[in-house]
C-alpha cells in the first residue's frame, strides 16, 4: 500500500510501548491492548476487556515475537504516524455516547545520561490523512497476530481500577 502523507515526524529513541484502546460508550465497555517488554525481557501483548462499568477486566497475556516493537516502529515511521497526534479532532466524527478509540505510542531514548520519553496519542476521531484507516488496520492486525491460543501465557481478572495503569 502506498501512503502519501506530508507528515514525516520521526520520534527519538526506540519504541518501548504501544497501547490500543477503545472505551467510553453508555455501557462502559472498555478494551485495551498493550504491547511492551518488561525490564528488557521479551515483549508481551496484554489484553484487558470489560463489557460494563462495574465488571472486572478479563485479562489475557500473550507472548509476542522478540522483534514485535521493531516491526511496529517500522510501520510508524513508514506512515508518519507520530505526526497524526497533532491533527485536530474531526467534529463531525465525534459521538458523545459512542466508543472512543485511539493508539498511544511511547518512545524512549537516553540523552546526556538521562532517559527521555516521548508520548504520541492518535485518536481515530481526528482529521486523519488519506490512507490512515488502512494504516491503522495494518497496525492493529500486526498486534492481533500474537493473540492466539498457542502464545497464551496467562489469564486473570482485575478490578477496573487496576487496568488504568
């Protein structure tokens, strides 16, 4: 797929965490997928889902490939996704009682002996450039590939407040 975007902002450092979340409808449905490597270990994909405000999260954790964050970083750079965080909301695309969906990208770099983190929040409700939805589908499909039974590491329940980390 070719993507012609005038945006080519490249963040500092390595991609260390990706969050893809959808929440906020009348019932309180909430879904969050988090890909990260804990303490320099292998990356894992953690899914938290709840279908109502007062219900706990069903949490499943999957083993991701060792190069998972590098693959997603290549997509981010290819499509210039970090620049999308600066785009205005599309007022015609906002539904007050509907799900709000977005992606958070977290990068880290060490400069002058100190760690610096950069955060980019991409809202699906923004005025995204042409081709962005195809890029977002490719990005989330990449995340989904690790959520398969043979990669399952753990299942558990968590109170809703615990998933806010």
